C-alpha cells in the first residue's frame, strides 16, 4: 500500500504533458498533483534514447524529493525509451502513456489497422508497434513521425491552411494504408486534434493517450488502496526547469485553465 | 599574440552553426576548426537568457579543453545573451554572429529600414536592434520571430508550398514596413534562403551573418599574428552532445559536404 498523502507526480519534456494532467485532474478531483516540465531541455522527441533516459531519471529524481506516491511519465518519447529503466530503479508505481494508448486503440479499431503518429524519437523507438503486437499479434501498425506538430502546437498555430497542409503531407501514408484508428502518440497533438481529424476524415477514430492513462492511474491507486478520499482542497503544483512564466503562458492552452505560479527548478 | 597552433573553436546549439563553419573553412583554408553542436539541449532559441548563458559557458568549457585560439559563438541566441559574459570570463578572443550581421546589414541598406528575423530568444533579446542603433542611430529596425523556420530547416522541408506559406505569414509585417534589407538572424535560416527571398521579393537584400562573421575572424587572427600559414592538411573536427550520427546526417546540408565521424561529448 502506498501512502495516501503523497501526490501524483507527473513529468514531461515541457508543456505537452499538461494534457495528461488535465485528464488525471478531472478524473481524480481529490488527488494532489505535482507536475514537472523539463523546459530547459525540451524537446525530448528529437534526441537519442541514452539522453532521454538520463533526462527522465533526473526528472523523476526531482519529483521523488516532493513526496509522491505514483509517477506518471507523461511524455511519449520518455515512456518509449525510459519506462523499463525507471521501473527497475524506483520503488513506486510508474505509469507511461504508451501502453494505455495502445490498449485504447485496440478497443476502438474494427479493421485492426492502426496508425501511430508521434515525434521522431517515439516512432523510431517502435514502442507503440511492439506494445500493440504484444497485446494482439493480428494488428497491423503504420507509423509516421510528424516533427512539425510540436512547434505548431507550441506556437498556438493549430488551425488554418498551414497546419492543414502540414497534416495532409504527414498523414497521406496512413490514409493510403486505410487505418481506421490513429493514436495521437505525443502529448502536444491533442491541440491539433481538429486539424488532424479533418485531414483523416470521419471514418478514422482518434485516440488520445492522456484519457486512457488517467484510467490506469485510477486503477492502480484504487487497487493499492492509495486513492485520496478526503482531500477537499487538492493542490496542483507546477515546476519548470526553464522560463516558468512562458511555461504558465503556453501551458494554459494545454491544461485548459490558468496555471498560476510556476516554480523554477534546477538540475 | 595568440598561439598559431590552436584551432578555431566554434559552438552552436546544434547543426545550424555549420553554416558558419562553412564560411570560415572556405575563407581560412589552413585553419584547424573544432565545432561543438549542443544537440542534447537544442534548441536555445526558445529558452531563457539565464539558461542560454549557462549552456554557452559549458560549451565554451568543452572547447577550451581542446586547445583553441579563438572562440566563435555561432548561435545567434547565444551571441545575443551570452557574449558579454563569455568575453568577461575567457582569456581569448570571442566572436559572436550578431555584430558582424548588423554591420553587414548597414552596409547593404539604402533606406535605413532593416528587418531582423530569428528565434524567439534572439528577437526578444533586442540584441540586433541595440547593436544596429549603437552603430547608426538613424536606422529603423523591424523584428519578427519565426519559430517554425528551425524545425523546417532541420526536417529539410525548405522549399514548396508549406514553407512558402509559413514564410509569407511571418514576413508580411516586414514587407508592410518596406524594409530593404533582412538579416537572417539564425544560423538555420540560410537553408530557407530561397523561400525567404521569393516571399520578400527582389527589392529586399538578405544578409547571412555567417559570411560577415568569417571576415571578422580573419581580421582578428591577422591582427594578432595568429593566422596559420603553413598548415597543409587542416583538420575539421566535430563534437555533438547527443546523437552524433544524426548530427552527421542532418549537418551535411548545413556544411554542404560530408561531415565524417562525429565525437560524442558529455557535459
């Protein structure tokens, strides 16, 4: 049994993981949440496995000092590269976003043809593909790295001609393969959901791993009797390794409400 | 007098500074060059002044261990934020890319209306604006951050409709202000030169700071009697803090020839 009093610790390379905070905060309204965005080293998606693993461990280290009962790796790239290594070395439950997203996609697909979009790191890791095929060997997986989606989302340039053309260029391969389900395999992508959905068309279902991840977090806490039941004023606390004001400003769109003060942390 | 035997040390947040290496290597064919791309922490252009200054000092520290006689800060953002601090603490000539670019722009402009494009960091620093106005108080400067140009250049997506539309959206303000000269205030932007030029039209001159910087390097070495005169087989050595293979692969387009082996360095 994990300590009820601890917070749910969540980290990501930057603001993207706030889409995961949003889902967890909404599903578990009594849980304290502490979030770290590694804005000094963002993005992870273009970097090597070794470097991402190193960064993931230093993020986890910061959160472990803050009294957490469960760790969510809200970054798809860090989930793909560093989850096993974090689980081996940490003595608390560690939840990634890849397996919950993969399971949600398998629940939605009818044709067993699933598309995965994500950063270059996530896609080249093959982690979604391996996870999906482990869960159901009959599935066919088509992957596409979409490196411009992160800067588009961070710039707030999420609708209109330019994002639509970029999305069309990236997604045409998935359309040709006739996938019926696409996993938004990067926490930034839900901000481009409308544009992506309009390019893929109404016959393709989109999966946002954030929602599926929040279900897994609830299940683990419930099964270990670690859910908060009496916290009437839960706290949401935000840390960033660089430019906390900009984190608060951009983060608003990801969290869907004001962030308030952000604490700067150094590594 | 600085040691003739040392190399020219050059650093940048990633591959972009290779456009500066290209100009220096071509102008000074006998000089040894050692280049560090901080690919583990790229980009700098979206990060705060404090963080960029810290990263710049750690890059300089790596190069200083390698026997250099002059340091070039090939990154516009690091030049804008960290040049003074590096000059104060280091005992060798330190050359940035901002002042050479500003001087070159003043030589080209006829209307004294100059546009600056760069990363968010470079533009918000105001460094080009201050430098230009210190050099000639009559100049009028119009600045625009173009955050998507770096990922476009790194993806090799430099021509066609999408980059043209993005460039048109960013550059329309400069066109309205009727600038006659635009400084490519980011080392990535020369790769998008064709697209930028076509959006701005033939009446606008483009300034690439890399060329101007190579002239300054030559002048400083000549004035301190530190130019190499007898190095028949000069060496070009490349270091990267992450993913050296990818650095070599993407870097080719920036350097305009093969890079060969890249050494991985840790901080």
